[in-house]
């Protein structure tokens, strides 16, 4: 049995640092870059801009969550979407249409460079069915903001997992 000395610790630390640096580079290389505008809390909307790279026909459906981990309830987050649009490199709107409660179909995903949508907060939005459990909901007020990722961020099909 060998004992580790300071040199072995330094080597382990260096490889850990290299792995962390590689993970950081990989995270920056993600093809999805979200920006949330929180400057107008009075409208109770999260204004989301998603800059995307390299979408294909496989990514034609934009998906919002139907449930939240651990709640075992239907949430249908797409019902809170108030506007949705897809845009090309020059800002031209690319046709899209809502095809279900939680899905929008983009006609030409390969031309999309940006997706914009507004989604209502869940705490102050009246609902007739499927109330959102408060701890997995969202709120935007002048004095606070609560974002649970699944209730604000949608994703193109095929891109739900971490970057590969």
C-alpha cells in the first residue's frame, strides 16, 4: 500500500482543475443561451429571449414542461405563454404555430437564430384547473422574483439534456 504525498495531491488537484475548466468550456459551448428581462415586473411576465445555434428539423418542436419533478401533478406550463415567435439571423419572423398546450412547431428551425416568448408568472395568474404548487411556481414583483427553471424555460426537442 503506498502513501500519497504532497506531489500526488498536487497532481490530483491539477487534474481536478483541468476537468473543471473543460466542463466550463463545454457549458459555454451550449447551443442554447437564455436571457430573461425582469425590468417590467408590473406586467407579471417573464420576457425570455433564447439565442440558438445549429437547429435542425429534429428541433422543430419547442416544448414547455407539463409537470414538475416531485409534484406528480399536471402543470401544463405552456398555458402561461402569452406570446411566442421565432426569428432568423436578420430578425425576420419565421412562422410558428401552437400545436398543443405545451408545444409550438417552428416551420424552418434551421433558419432560426432566436426564439422570443413572454410567459406569465404562476402565483398571480388565475387558473380554472391544475393549480401550480407554489414551491414550483414563479413570481415577479417589484421587490422579489422567483424563477423555477421548468416554469420559465422551454427547449427545442432533442435539446432537453445538458450539453454534450
